[in-house]
C-alpha cells in the first residue's frame, strides 16, 4: 500500500494537465488528507497528532517491508528525498522489523489454543 500511495502522490505532483488542473489538485489534497498518517511516517507531510491521523499505524510500513517483492526497494525507487533522509527511513524501518521480531515468540503462536 505504501509504495502505491507514494507513486500516486508523486504522479499527481508531476502531472501538468491543461484542462483538469483543479481536479489533480483536489486529488492530491484528498490523498494527503485521507492517508495523512502514512505520509507523515514517510516525512512527506507534517501532522500535529500522528497517533490520531488516519493510516498512521506502523503496520502499513511493516507490511510493505515484509512483502518479499517490496522489502526496501521502494525507498530508493519511489521516495523523492535526499540520500540522508532515505538512509534514516531505512534505519527506522529496520528498527520496526527488529523490534516486532523480538516481541513475537513463534513458540507461543503454536502452543496457544484457539477459542471455540
């Protein structure tokens, strides 16, 4: 989901329509409003209350990083940021994955009984 959001926003930014410029601006604003939390986590937007912003949970970034087709390739390909910002984001994403991996014990998953 995250690479798609980045591509949609970047495409709308680069688009220079002759007749539908207002529609492109509204689409870009709508993307930013709807997915403000995801864009804030990527430093593409600044929000005052990240936890209350829609799509701000780190699970969206985590799912993208854990997808074998995506991993961290999208950081270099899609994200328009400086090399330092991309390196910081990669470090942050690796930290999220390592933190979640240390919290979950695979043995617990297989020994718990399901309700019902």
